[in-house]
C-alpha cells in the first residue's frame, strides 16, 4: 500500500471527498481508493494533483510499488521542467506587457506636459493620466488571470493549477 497525503491536503482546503471527486471529474469511489493507498492510473494522480494545486509527488508520503514510484518520479520531473518553462514564459510576457504599458504612459505624460500651461486639455488630462496608472495595472492583472493563465495551461498541461507554485530544490 502507498501512504498518501491526499486526505490531509483535501482537508486543508476544507473539501469533502465528493467535492474533490467533482473537481477532478472522478468518482467518489476512485478518491476513496486513492486515499486508502490503492493503485490508480497516473492520469488520475495528475487530475487530483491539479485539483489540489500540488505536484504529483506531493500526493504521497511513500510509495511501495517500485514501478508506480518510477512513474510518479517521471511525472514529477516533467512537472518541474514544465513549471520552470511556464514561469519563465510568464515572467517574459509580463515584463514585456509592463514595459509597453509604462512606455505608453511616459509618452502620454510627455505629450500632456507639452500642452500650453493654460490649456483646459492639460487640466483635464493630468487627473485622467494619474487614474490610468492603477486602471492600466488592473487591466494587466486581468489579462494575466484570464488570457495568459489559459494560454499557459494549454501549453503546459501537467502544470495546470500550479500558477505561483514555487519549485522546491
């Protein structure tokens, strides 16, 4: 029998077996078998790990079956590789988006400052420009949450749900 940590991980989130099963698209019986240490497919393990937002290897305290241990280790290595790639791509895209936004705001700020001092447009434009900063960052955050996460989930399938997961050495 394998020593699983799934019940503890599930309870930490305040989830029932039924809720976890529903979130994974699995039967409650499969979750019960998994929690009791019975053998299940690596795809089932991946689905449960995704739902709990952990790596597949984090689901177990110990694995008795050498073949299953090798499979889990292989998935873990692949997840770590994909997490590194995913995190690098996320950082690159976010950095580019922030630089484009800041550059645009600087250009707009420069354009506003070049208006004649008594111009009504300048009086209106400055507060709008100041409000645009937090609004712009909120839009960037929404794009990250809605668009970028979805794109990365499609490209790095075995790291779904692991956004913000820090790889332990």
